[in-house]
C-alpha cells in the first residue's frame, strides 16, 4: 500500500516458482516474467490475496514483460521475444516469437511495434502487427548493454548499463535516431518516465532523476520566440553570440538577479553553461558566446527566478 509514500506497507504476496524478474499490471491482472523460463498471470483484484491463474513456458529465462491488448510480450534472454496470447488468463499460450540478435532483457510495446533491449545488440524494433509472425524492422546500437526500455510518445528511453540512458526517436520505427543522451554515474539497469522526469535505477549510484528535454521546438516565422521573461531576438545568432533580451515589465526585470543559461546539443549533452547577473532593466540585451561551438542544432534552457524556458538555436559557421 503506497497511499502514504513515506510509509509503504506490504499487503499481499504471491510467491513465484523462481526469481520474478519483471512485471506488468493491467486492470486486475499482474503479468510476471519468471527466471525459471515461465510466464505467470496473477489475479490482483484483491491485493491482500493475489491468486495464480495460469502460466506457460517461455523457453528462455524470462526477464521482462509488456502487455498490449490480448497479448503479452516477454523478453526471454537468448530466446528473444516471445508473444503470448493472454485472452484467457487461465490458459496463456505462446503464439509467436522472434529470435533477436543477442539476449533480450527488456521490452516495451507501442502500437504495432515491440521495442526490445537486446543487451550487446542495443535496441531492436519488432513489428508485431501479426503476433504469430513478428519480424524486425529497425535497430539502434547502444554503446553498452541495453538492459531496459520504456516508450513515451515518439521516444524510446533505453537504459544501457555503463553507456547511460539513450533517448531515441522512434517516429520512424525502421530508422530510429538518437536525439538525447545522459551519462549516468553508475550503470543504468532500469528506467521509468513520468511527466517531465526520467527515473533511472543506476546500480551502485542508486536512483538518478533527469529532466526530459524537448525534442524539437516549433519555430515562429517573422516574430521572436518569446516567453514571459526572456526573449530570443530575431536573427539571434550574430557575430559569434546568441542574442536574447529581458522582456520589460515583469517580476524578473523589476530587480537584479542571476539567470542561468544551459546549452545542450542534439544528443542531449550539456555543452556550455553561462551565468549572468542582470541589472533588472527591461530590454537589456544578453549575449552568449559561441566561439568554441560547432555548427548544428542546440537547445538553450534559460532559468530565471520565476520559471524555465527553452529555445531551439541553429548555429551555422
């Protein structure tokens, strides 16, 4: 029971035959990936008294599970992705599989595609529109072992052990592209995304929390991109500087104060940090040097005493 987050309480238990490695909960059912090469369905409608309903073999050691519609998708290490029909919870049965390149350790499903964290072979994208005949349509190689994956909107977030976390644009499943990256201090084993934040199980470094940065920002033609407090000037990159100004008549410009400017490249890596002590006068121009930056697309995060604003900046040299 987590109704009081400061004092979580166990209210029920159902022992698995071996080690429970992964779980997904949909409605009144918990779907458990068991390391003994089995997949279990447990009725959790009464959390104090969970009941086993059915199980089936996964051939390989089950490490992760995701559920979509009437199917469960199980990451089964060297036996790849197993597809299980769960329309009858008392009698789950395997209906298809795809033998991935390495060892399937984690899985997420979005639409008609399954995204598999395939250890040394990175992220594999599997078309499961026909659950009886899944096939690979794309992949992305991570630097280290891919161990966990979640999908939010059009991005897959991959926990890649010593390689940190990769943010991968999957809007085109046949050609996934890296759009962000975070180098975690430990070894990234598990990942969850809620609202603005990414939560990482980072092995010896414990829980790491990262802020999600926007992937692409709509550009306005003819008018400066503007927030309540900071404005990106028209033609903002000139003579080796990114040019912004304070918007007159708001609480930030009424008194002097520090404003933080953090610049990220397209891979999500922070490449420059600027701190400015501003006079408080409206319309004051702010210049950030770009001398040591390569041409490309960048995201500028501006943090004032009142809010944080992000801008897309294109540098061409």
